[in-house]
């Protein structure tokens, strides 16, 4: 396991205690897991900015504590679905505030992650493990760890108004349930499904895009038996598609789920925004794709 240079600071989650005096050493932190959002290649993300607060740690024990933070790439058995180990824990740095805490004292720090300027990282999600070691003068030793999660990409498409009832642009189907093999399915096919049909019944040409989104709107949920896809960027709808007036076009989809044994038999739902612009108006409809991965 590769490990970046140890930095004196704090994180927490799963507790492992050793030494007879460890009962006097206790640390608490603000979070056990944090998602930092979607980051463009070549950009830096700040924990404090992403979560609207810096990371905090408190010495809840009865002895002073010296704390040391290490950033590590997690082993396979600790990976969350949809995530891969961070290629280099050195992407993460800690802005240090204080590394020695008296009993009852609380400190704060920021953690920053810089993503290399590499377009091959787009669409992938990474997990970073932050390990904290706390030591007391009495010989107590406390070890904690937490998950730091981030995605690489341009984020969800910009907001668009819902398509009005009289909208002359229609998409179908609204829901499709498919059984697919893992790996790359391009174009995505299934019984009765070849893609999202885009029908322009108006008098002006239209431009439409189909893009997966990370956040489900309030009131929308996956079909029964399906969980939200752990990485929505596994589904892609391709570039904008021109739909001339009075025609129907098909937006083909690509699904790329890694061939990982842990994903066999999983049932996931992807949500895609179907955005169209025609006659000077914009509108959005939704498409839900439920996939069951073949064993």
C-alpha cells in the first residue's frame, strides 16, 4: 500500500486501541465519511469548501494527545461500490492548524485534494483513506480511519426548466429495465429498447442531449428493487443530437460498468436528464434506466 508523507493532524471513524493506558485516550471527529463532489482534471477541491465547514477533531480523553495523519490508498476489501483506490495518496494535503490537543480541546483543519490534469480520469470515482494515530504521554495508542470520496468530471448538467405540458418535443420511454452483462455496452440494447426516442412535432429544429445526473430530484426514486447507481457516469448519452422539425431521432446510450466480481447481480438505477431546445425555448424531461448485472 502506498502512503504519502505523514502529516500531523486528525481524522476518524473506525477505532482500534492498543496499550494498557488507551482507556484514557479518546478522540472524536466531525465525520466518518465525506464526499467532496465532482472535480475537473487539474483542479483542487477543499474539504472545508465542499462541506461548508473545516474538519474538526476533539480530544475527549483525560490525557494530552499527539496526533498524526497519513493518507493511504484503501485495500480492495474496504472499497465502496463505484469507487477505485486513489492512484496516488499524494493528491491529498492537510492544512495544519494544531497537532497537540489537551483534554477537551478541539482543533480544526482543512484537507485539499488536487486532481492531475489528465482527461483519462474523467468519469471515474476515487476513494482515499485517512488514517489517524493518536498517542498519549501515558503510552496510550489510538488508531482511526475514515473515507474521503471524490469523482472526476464536469458535474451534472446545468438546470433546465421542466418541459411544459404543450411541449412539442417528446422523449420516450420514461423508464427502461434491462438485464446487461458487465463491461462496455455500446450501444446499449435490450428487449424493446434501442435508445431514447426523441420526437420533434414542432415547426423548428431542435437540439437535445441525454446526460446522467448524480442528484435525484425531490419526489423521484429508483424503481422498486433498484438502488441508485454508485457511479452515474457509467451511463453516457453522447454529444448533442440535432432533431429536425417533424422527425424522430434515437439517442443511443453507452453503459460501462467495470468487470468486477463485486458487481455481479447488482440492480442499479440511473437517472438521465433529457434536455431540449427548440423555437427559443428549453425544456427537460427525465429518463430512468434500471439495470440488473448478469452474474
